[in-house]
């Protein structure tokens, strides 16, 4: 059984948010400018999977709207 964690480690997705490295993403988190909420799981900084999916889902929806003209 392949159980998926409910969170995604920031070190695996920082580039999806436009950061060149984990250090710059962590600096943005500290400064409060990272685009989504994060939390700690032990020593790991993470984004909840539903938050991650919703954040990128909004871009998908905007792109589809532009293509189809639907509102």
C-alpha cells in the first residue's frame, strides 16, 4: 500500500514557487513572503498537500479560462 503523506517538504518543491535554492525559500518563509503557509514536521519545513494543490490549481483554472473563454 502506497500511503501518500499529507504534506510536501519545502526542499522538494521550492523551485515550483520560483526559488533557486532551499536557502532562499527558507529566507522567504522567515520573512513572511513565501506564497503559502508552511509548518514544521520535526526538522522538516513543509507545505500541506491540499494547500500546494490549491495554489497551483488556481493557475490551472486561470489558464483554462483563458483558453476556453469560460468564466
